[in-house]
């Protein structure tokens, strides 16, 4: 469980770091205790940000 929580925080931080580059907050960034949901949210955010800002990758 501890590892899952750490991974969840990492996903949120990675998502937020990408979004900060665009200086906006993405509505898909949510804090959840479910690591699978966190990964789904991250994938959505990552895909969206990369599509709109390919040089950020």
C-alpha cells in the first residue's frame, strides 16, 4: 500500500509538472487513493498536454 501511495503522488507530480509548463491547471488532475485511477488520469493529462504542446516532451 505504501508503494502504491508513493506511485500515486509521483503520477500527480509528473502530471502537474507538465501542466505548469502551460501555466494552467488541468481538470483531470485529481488526487485518488486508487493507483489504477491515478494512472488513467495521468495518461489522459499526458496525452492532452503532449497533443497541445509537443515541445514539452
